[in-house]
C-alpha cells in the first residue's frame, strides 16, 4: 500500500551540481546547486535564487561552468553550499581548490572536478516563478582518469555524489543495473 507524503521535490537522484563563475574582481565564485537539469542534448536549465552572488555573476558574464561533485570533493562541495559568497567573500580560496580559465566561455574551470560543462547563457527568466537560467553547453571537459578504453565517460570511475532531499544526505552512484535500449527487449517478443 502506498502512503501520501505530500507535494515535495521527490525526483531523484539529483547530481550535486557545482556552478563556477567569476566575481566582478575576477576572483572565483563556486556554489553547490541542487536544482537544475538537462533540457536537450546541448541545453540545460538552472533554478537559482536571484539573491545568490552566482546569479548576479551569471547575469553579468552570461556564462558559467557546471561540474559534477564526486566522492573526492565532497567536503569542499558541501562547504561552498553551506556559506554564501555574499556573506563569506573568498570562500573558494578556503577550499584549497584551484581554477583555470575556460577557453570556451567567460567562466572558471575548477580543476579538481573530473567532469565540467562549459555553458553560455541563452536566456534568463526572473519572475514570480523563480530565477531560471537556460544555457547552451559549449563543451564538456573530462579528466582522462574517468574514461573507459573507448573514450567514453565511465560513471563508476567518476563516482559522482547525489543529493537526497529527504534526509539531506550525499550518496555515491551505485553499480550498473542494466543496459538502456536492451533491458526491455523481452517485451518486444510478447
């Protein structure tokens, strides 16, 4: 029997998305963002609070990078989600993480993250429904250590962490459970 738990953000797993931008002075801003996702093969959306420094930076620079946090960056990733750049200027420096300038967009690449999407803003919607950023993925950078022998990303090597909004926990991605466009083939024979 199923029990109603009310309307809540029960869509998961949610990757821990790390959004990097440049502040006005050229320093790096990094935030941990829970709400966002892929809209199309090269289009994504972020749902942010308009009061975030990151939101202001995105409006000004029209660019950001989105990295996926993994088991090796859990402490740093959680910390930048706990404190605001508006209240704790220079929070990125406290993490010990490093950054390089993107060659594709006006945003930093956090070197320690193994998978990074370089994004250019297409549209910003800021109204009573929220602050939404629509962005085009210009390139995806991956650390060679997470590639399989065919040059494809191996998520078991990346070891991304997911956010559980029910208990506010971080969880590692599990083992492969099946093959897409193959697991359902027995039903084609019925």
